[in-house]
């Protein structure tokens, strides 16, 4: 074949072609970078096709009404259901409870059109965009996974699961399916604790030096509740452990914990930290910041929930919450006329409402959730490390708990005991986030960053 020389190209056309080639190279690199060992499986692609009709990709579109379902019509479920009815652009359409009469009553009380005894009817309902999981803890993980498989956004009361490996699996199921997951850690939304957090962020008391938290319940729970409840650190102190991290604004390093029994001697025969009704923890954070926590299952003077942060410029603290501000002044007594609230739903009712409204807003506006699956995972890790510390009577680094988790893939994980033969190629991680796929909000942020880089390059 004869060779011939192409006619000379115009300089402007050449620049356009070069820019196009570089743009294509960027896109190729971006796609290659997204192909990880933990890439979404073919099954997750199917889950995207089963998602509800809700679309939140057009930022210029009008706000859409979010239709939600609630699993569990016990005390917590009713609180959230009431809050959902107060949130703008959100409407409950179905509720469930194994005792169907409770679901029927909740539906009637809050004007919900449908009720059922089967949680899967809520999860698979084509009209539902998001599901509130307010069922007993042992059902959380499987229900979260089912929601993810059906393309439903999820709000789940803590804990996300009762087991560390299951927690990772549940979070990754949502992240793989591209649905939002929010952990219910309501104290973050309490106006008192939030004011302390705002002061820390604004530097009103300078740099953090020390954090103190106490959590004392009005009366101990029954034996049946304590048995199998996961122990005082996972069941009770987890809120304070999470709050210490929330106020510190950093991930913790290590913990020293101890426990004892003073109130209900019948629980002393239980295993692990279930035998404690009183416990204390010291947590080390970066830059020498210390957090001290004490919890007790009985307080003779009502619900005692306080926080304090000492900084380089001052100190901020919260007091207990009372039903009213009335005070009595007598010859033998001066003080509040009534005791602090004696029930957690009364004490934290505003916080439960606020966290529900904020998750609803994140759905309506397609904005990041304020308390993520990762936050729930780290709270559980802190509680498990406290258990380990109390059992072994030593400081425990949080990475010791994280390194025990082995994932063959993002949604198939196990906790490896020291005696186990480690799988070939197992490389323990020390940062819990390394166990997780990016959540849907991180995925969108990463895409936004890539497109911004491409646009800047093309200028």
C-alpha cells in the first residue's frame, strides 16, 4: 500500500485533540482507581434496580416527599414515629410489629394507612423509600441487609448489630447498595450536649484538656434485661464512650476500664461485664486529651446525665434536665422543687425527635447523614475494648479489637480468635474505616472531587 502524508492540522484542532486525550486519560485513571478488591458484586447491581422511585440526583429539582416505614412499635418505635410525623416532606406509610395489635394501634394513632406483623412487608414495600429499624437488637443486622438489598435507606437504633463482624457486614451492605445508613446515637442531638460540642468547635474554652461524662439511671433494669444484653459497656456506657469521641473530635487511642456490682447482687453470676452495675473508664485521645466516664444503673435522685469539657481557656458543663424550673426555699431545704426526669424517653425526647428530623432532612435534601454507620461501628469497638480491659485488667488499644476482624469480602466477615489459624493472605487493619466501603455520601463527594479536578484541568 502506498504511503501518504496527512495534510497539516490546524493548531486549534490539535490543542482540542490533546485536551480530549488528556481528559480521556483522567477518566480512565478514575475508573481504574475505583476497581478495588472490595468492588460491588453483581448482586449489588441488582439491588440498585430494585430501588424505589425516589430520585435525589437533581439538585435543582423540587423537594420530594419521602415515604417511610417503621419496624417495631415499642417505646422507641413510637417516639420515632411521632417525630417522623413532625418532619417536613416525610410521610409514614406502613408500620410493623410482631404483636400486630401494637402495629394496628400505632397506625391508628399516627394516621399510617397500613400495618403488618411482618417486617419484610415494610422492607419490600415498593412505596417505601426509607426504613426506621426500631426492633430488638438481635434483628438489626439482618434487617439492615434486607433494606440494602431492596434499595431502602436505613435509620437504625444502636447497635447496628450485636456482633462486630455483623456490624461491618451490615454497613457494607448499605454502602455497596448505595443507600444511606444512619446510626441512632441520640445524645449527639440533645441540646445540652450539642451546646458543649458547639463550644468546643468554636474554641470558646480553648483546646481540649479533659472530658468528663457521667450516666446514672434512676433504677436498675430487671435481671432478664441484663442477661444477654451485652454488658454494661455495650448496653449503657456506649452512649458515653461515643459522646467522649464526639466532644474530643478525634478517634480514641486506648482505654482502661473496670466494673463492680453494688445494686443488684443477683447479676453477679452473669458472664463478662453483664455482672457489673457500676463501671468507669479512662480513654486516651491524641494530644494527651483524657476522657473520664462513670456509669451506674441506679441513682436515687433521678436520671443523672452530665458532661464537662475543660479547655485551655475555660470550662463548659451541662446540668441535669428537670421537668420544670421551680425551686423551693425553706429553712431545711433549698433547691429544685422536683427531681430530674426519671425516664430516658422523657429526658431525651427532644433528642430523639431532632435526630429523626435530621435524617429526614438528609433524605429530602440528599445531604450526608449526621451520624454514620462508621460512627456506630467505632462506638461498638470502644465498648468491646472496655469489656476486654475490664476482663484483663489492663490498658487496651482500640486497634487490638479492629485487627481481629477478617473479611473475605465486604459482606462476609468473621472475628478471628487468637487461637484461630489465620486465613492465607489475611492482613489485619488497625483503622476500622479500612474495613468499610465508602458510603453513598462519600461516593458522591469523591465523584464531585473528580469532576472538579477535570473542570479545573480543562480551564
